[in-house]
């Protein structure tokens, strides 16, 4: 493992333990050259995934992009970081177990939207505003209006 501070490849593992959800191993490391300490995470990867962007460009799948996007959407919201990580892990597992090695970016965006809808309505709207490329206030109004209609349908008593 390369040191993020001095780029030395001489690092030592000082401590290893599973994360709270047991989906990864957290390793505390120390650089033998500069003495800096840092943390790495080791996760199971079922298959290499490639993301196909809307313009046809292909890039390697990056779990951290999903995590960053969700953290930005949920910034200053009362959602535990562990809960976000569990949701991200669930999305990644779903993608890896889909049987496909190439995944459309639209599918990833929809999975994140679905997850945010159950986690936090404000985070859901924040993410949607970027993902759906809202241009005007009326875009927000339309989206939130449809969201309100969906909630009313779910709240109705089926009897």
C-alpha cells in the first residue's frame, strides 16, 4: 500500500478490524518512511464493473462516487453515516450481482434516487435537482408536487 503523504510503498498494518456492518475490513497503517498514519478499507469485489455514461464514454465503476453524491445530498441532514454506507454497500452488491459487467450510469442514478427516497425526502429532492438537471424553480415545484402525489397514494387506506 502506497503512503498518501510521501508515496513510499513501505507501510505497515498496525491494526485491523471489521467495520460495523462487517462489509469491509478497516486497516490502520503507518508509513515506515515518513511515520504518517492513515486508514484503508478492504472490501469484497464480486466483479469488475464498467459504467457507460450517457455520451457512450466508459469508465471504471467507483463506489466512492455514489458515497460522495449521497453524502452531499444528505449534508446537514439527520441521517447516520453508517446507514448511508450500508445503503451504498447494498447498491454496489446489487450492481455486482446483476450479472452484467457494464452498467448504464442512468441505472446507477435511479438506484441512488430510490435509496434516497427511503432515507430522506430532502436529500432525495437535492439529489434529483442535480441528477434530473433542474433549470428553474418550476422544475422543483413539479417534482415536489409529483412527490406529494406519490406520498398521498401510499398513505391512503386500501379498504
